C-alpha cells in the first residue's frame, strides 16, 4: 500500500495526485503516509494541496494519525509558502486557531486565489474573537500591509471583529484614501458595518459620492443607506433621480429604500 500510494502522490498527473490523497485518507494504514501528505500541502496545484489537507484531517479525526497535528505545526516553518498556508488552514480545522498561525494567514491574505484569501480571513476573524490582540494586528495590516490584497482583506476582518471600536473606524477612514482602488472600495464597503460611527465617517462617505470611481461612489451610497444617515438622505434622494450614471442612481435608490424600511 505505502509504496503504491507514495508513487501516486508523486505522479505528474494532477488528478492522480488528488486521487492518491483521498485514497490515503481511506486506507487503514494511511497514517504511514502522513509525512507525504504534509509535502503535498505545498503542491503547486491547489486542488492537490486541499486534498492533502482533507486527508490529514480525516486521519487525525479517525484517531489513526496521532502525529498529524505535530507535523502540521512543523510545516508552519516550511520554506514553502504554499505549505505554510495550507498547514495553517488545516490546523485551524483541527483545533482552536492560535496566534502562531498569524504569519501563514497573513501570507494567505495576499494569495492570488480569492477562496484562499477569504478562508484565511474567516480564520482570522475566528481567532480574533478569542484573542483581542488580533485586532491590533489587523489595524496594522490595514495601514501598512505591503500587498494591496492584504490591506483589502484586513478591512473586511475589522468590520467583523471591531465594528464598535473608534480605532477601526479611523483605520477604515484612512484606507478609504488608499492608493489602491480596490482597497478604497473595500474600506467604503466595510464602513457600512460600523456601529455608531463618528461623524467623520459619514462626511467621508458623502464626499465619496462624488468619487471619479463610479463603483466607489455607489458603495458609498449603499453604506450611507446601511448607516441610516439622516443628513445624507436629501443628497441620496437627489442622486436617485439625477446621478451621473445609472449605477449610481440605482445605488442611491437602494440606499433610500433601505432607510425607509428601517424607520
């Protein structure tokens, strides 16, 4: 068994490597190949890496892989970035996520794969509910994350974890002026989830209604609707009838309708 599956795990065919990971999970002696699965976490094809993670979880939960968790923890120090990311994701499903996962999760926020970014964000939010210091880390990432994707994803995490914290509102205000278009849009979207935001947030959203980026302007309108900004209602009513673009008119109409239903 071991020799045949080991060879399949090293196949040049992606489908064969995925199938081998699944076969290891089902095999009574699959624990013997736990280390080979750890290597597969760094596979360049994410389908293989995910299958390896699922197999390791199956082995650990079946009680046939007592060494799985220690192997995963060791993989957090791997030279392979992909292996570190998938080891962290797998560990988060086997035990309560701990701050030791932070380096790998931060790396995952910059992944070119959207599903990987969102999976990492969910783990960070879960971790943040248990460890208050995660909010401070996220504030730092919003303000100084090297990759725009990291700054963008951190804004969404803050919205979930700290909607009532002034520091989060301030960080989102700063991010709404970020040099990256997508970060600015994310910050405007995240502002909609703030609880009792300072007046500066409403003022920034009103200004953003005139943003040259039509998407940002629409997001600002929707955020004002979610926040039930009474002061912005006349402006939104006007935009719902005469905005420069159909998209902004529609967003303004939706915002006004949201305010009306929340009376």
